């Protein structure tokens, strides 16, 4: 991947609906080579898809919880079972394997605190092997970006 490919990615991260003509002008390439590069980035899995960015609050999911989870046993079978269970939970938008005190960090979106309680009691507590759950609620957002920083 070269700087022109990164320019294409940055332009699409800022506006994924732009036409190939607009994209080629933005990255200073003619349309045919620009489209070839774009298709190659898609075929190689660098660009995995396109999506709409939706306001969580307007959509009806105003509560963001960051949930730190520790598991009891780190044997592969237990890890796989936990991760499979998390993948099946629609309220979990992101799940990261962590260093430090927690094994996992989840980003969970729910409609209310009562909905979060239901999520914990009916979903997360039922996952075998969970040792502890620690939650922080976001009460504001300073920055959220879908655009990668430039490469130095």
C-alpha cells in the first residue's frame, strides 16, 4: 500500500458515498487508475465494506457503557466460548482483548439503564466463566472519528 492508496482510503473514510469521479479528483488520479486501485483495496480486504454512520441517541440508543470483563479460566475452550457468546450479542458493538486488569473491553449500546441491567442479567451473567464485570457509563463524547490518522 502506497501513499496514493492511503489518500483513497482517507477520502472514502471522510465520505464513503463520493463518486469515483470525485474520488479521482480528490486524490489527483484519473478515474480509471483510481477505480483499479479502489477495486484492488476492496479485493485485498483493506476496504472491508461501506456503512452509514448513525447518531446513536437519535436512533434510540443513548446509553454507551464500557464494560471491563475478566474471565475465570484462560484455557482456549473457555476463551472461545466467551468470545462466541459476545459475538452473538447485538448490544455489544465492539469487543477488545486487553492487557491489564480486565481481559476484555466491551462497548455496549442500550436504550436505558434498565435496558443495561437486563443486558447484564439476561446475557452477560449467563456466559460461563465470567469472573467479574466492571462498567463505566459515558456521559459525554468529546471526539469520535472513523478516519485514520495520517501515516508518518
